């Protein structure tokens, strides 16, 4: 069930449990050249969702947002957008208009409490394209426990992939991973999760499947989930 982010956020702010001051950390630039321009005026809805720009651009936004988030946001909001409790868990920010409006306002102007900068204003420093790429990454994060029912099978698939080499047929494993990926729910309510199953399936697609990389993706993701 989608947690009401507004309640979670209100509790976090009124309890004063935001992360330690972040204002002295220099934002890291993000290369967004491959993403479509979105104009100078700040939008209030995410322009990089798959239904708006297609799956290829959506996937590119996730990849860019992943890097951008972990360079600029993970220190307070947690690696992989999994909060440790000091700051709101952004995975539960609804993937709809309300969530977009709250996100983009906070991204632009930051957050200050009692004269202390808890979150810097990223708007002018990183720009709108970077903002929405990070948003796309965050809203596609899997919900807590979303992999639990599949972890044993994913470990088996990982081990199978680790023993494969060029010329081996991974089409059945790729299809199974894609099926698993389609069943993994996001925390935000977005329709598709950027899960390790999806990433591994993508690495196996095409004429030259990347067995080792797919196995590594599963290893890293399964370790992070435990």
C-alpha cells in the first residue's frame, strides 16, 4: 500500500529529524545532454515519464538520475533513495502532480530550519533537466520488501549467469527476469520499478548478452536488499 508521503514528511519536519546541515557540500554537476530540453520555466509535472517521452528516454533519465542522486542526495536521503530515518524517504513521494510539485519546489529553493541549511537550493546549480532525471530515478525505486518473494530465484539466476559464456543462450532467463520485473512494485505508485530484475534483463537483451554484468547487477542489488 502506498504510504501517504505527506504524513511522513510532516512528521519528519515537525520532529526536527532532517539530516545534518548540508549547505557546505558542493553540488556535483550532471550531464543531461541526451535528455530532451524542457524549457526555461520550471514545470510542475515530471516530463520524463515513459508515457510522455518513450521508454528509451525514460530509461536514460533513470540512469542519469541514478548518478545524480547518489552524488548529490544520498548523503542525507540514503543510498538508493532508502532513507536511514534522518530525512524523508523520497521513494514514497507520490508519482503524480502533488508529489511533483512538492519535489520541484524543494529542489529549487532547498530547505532551511532555524537559520541552518538542511538542504541546499539545487535549482540554479543543477538545472531543471537534472531535477527531473533525479525525480524519475527516485519514483521508480522498488518498495520495501518488493523483492522478497523473488530473492531466492534471483540468486539462482545470478549463479546461472555467472557460469555462462559467449554463445550461451540466455533468452529464457531474460524472459523470466522481465516477467519478475513486471511484478515488482514501486514505493511511489509509479507503474514500473527500476529493479535489479529489470536491469539484469536489459543487460541480457540483444545479440550480445552481458552475462557477467547481469550477474553482478543481481549480486549488488540482492546485497543491498538484505
